[in-house]
């Protein structure tokens, strides 16, 4: 298995999340590289506080920022999330096929969808799917809701994993609405690896990509990178594009609520 350096490090992190501990020798064998190459990868990941080096390998880093539970996040910047949801919903047109990923802002988007017809909505957010079904039954909009299958993540009320990605690969979307844990000039990122992989695939399968993030997400760099900022059609935020980002040449659509 020959991978580029970034792909190799992503593989290492995936193995670490799965098994809790990884060995230099087994990684070198699986990736068909030298043990010295793996050691350099582990050193770089440790410098970014993504793992902790131990004799012969690495273990999970105990101080990596943890994502708050869904219920706790719901109360953070709630008014801002409502406004972001309304702005995102205004972009949905009759006949669109859209995908909504997980998170509390995604739920506010689901709550704001109204008045459109023949819309197909795909999501891996359990509360968003429940809310969309209720609003579909109440005829707030017309269309259908598709809930993705996979492994449930109870703390974040989401579904993710290999099956979810396999299903996503079969879709093509007009618009993707992506929540995240952090936005920087380099890109967007989030806390959970499996959820982030699903979000990255949603982005690949969409014609237009809208990132939903309140001001608290600006400058944040959670655990797992989702995509570069140049893959994004626009960021929807309750704060304007930071001046230093604009001066440094960041060129991305920005919708301020």
C-alpha cells in the first residue's frame, strides 16, 4: 500500500482510533515503507498533539480537545445558529438534491426549510432527520428525506462509518451544507474522524458547498481536517470575513448573517 505522506498519516490516525495503540513495525509493513519513515510520521503527529509516542509505537494523545456533547453544543451561540440556518435554507431551490451533515447548526437549517417543492434531502444527522420528517408531514415543504445508514454515535446523535461513506458515494448533490468545529484560512476541520470523512465525501459529491459556522469556529483547529477552504462555495457565519484573512489573500464566498 503506497500512499502520499498526508494519506499515510491519515491512515495512522485511523488505525490509532480503531485500536488505541499502534506499532511502528506493523505500520511500516502495512504501508510498505521503512520504520524510520513511520517514526518521522509519528513525530510530526505528536508535535501536532494528535498522538503520544511510546516505545515501539504510539497511543492516543490524552489532551486532544474533546467535542462537547450534542445537548451542550445546542446552547452555544444558539441565536447565531438560528440565523445561519435561515440564511442557508434561503439558498435551497425547488427541485434541489441537498445533503446536510451533523451538528446543532445543521438542525437549525433543517428547522428553517420551508416553501420549497420536489426537494430531496439526505442526512446523517438523527435529530435533523426527525425534524425534517415532522416538517415534511406538516407540509412545510414538499419532497423526501433520506436517512443514511451506518454506525450510530450517541453523544453527537449522528451516523457515520464505512457504510455511510459507501452510500454517500452513490449520490450526486446540488448543494452540501457542512458544519464544522473550526475554520481557518487553510481549511475546515472537526473533532470526529469518521464524521469528518463523511463530510469530506459530501463535499466531493456536491456542485456547491456551504460551510455553516458561527464566530466561535473562526481560527479553531480541531482534530481532523475536512477540506481546503478553496473547495468551499461560501461560508455562512454571524461574523464577517476576518480582515487579516482577507489581507493574506483568502478568496472564499462569505455570507454574514
